[in-house]
């Protein structure tokens, strides 16, 4: 079974990979992006979902923030045994889903 230290290390690996993939993907396809990209999927279909490509940086920033904050919370959870594991695993899941969403959006419009 994974120890808490190994999970914390994996969380930082996912944070780093998310930053590299997210920022690298946006930088690599920046010139190919259209003037508006779909990002706000919770809004009604159509023009309301479109934003400037500058807003694509929100995904790596959000992913990094979640990883760092939840890693810190897991570290500060004290003598608990199960809670930090749940926090770290959920942090990695949120980060992976966020970056995969960004990859999907960029690949959709390029």
C-alpha cells in the first residue's frame, strides 16, 4: 500500500506534469487557436460558452492551486490516517480531469 509520503510525492508529480502539459499545450498551439474557444460548458450552448484564448491559462492555474492547497491540507491533517490519503487522491483526480479537459478543448478547436 502507498504511504502518505509516496502519495504526497505523487501529488507533486501530478502538479508538475499538469503545469508542463497545460502551459506547454497552450504555448504550442497558441498561434493555431481561433479568436474564441469554448470553455464555459455550464452556460447554454452557443456564443455564451466562448471566451478569449487567454482564459485557457485558467485550467493549469486551477490545477496547480488545487494540488498545492490540498497537498498542504493533507500535510496539516495531523494524526489522521485515512483523511490525508483521501485528500491527496482527490487532489490528483481533480488535477488530471482539469488538464484532460484543457487538452480536449485545445484539440477540439485546433
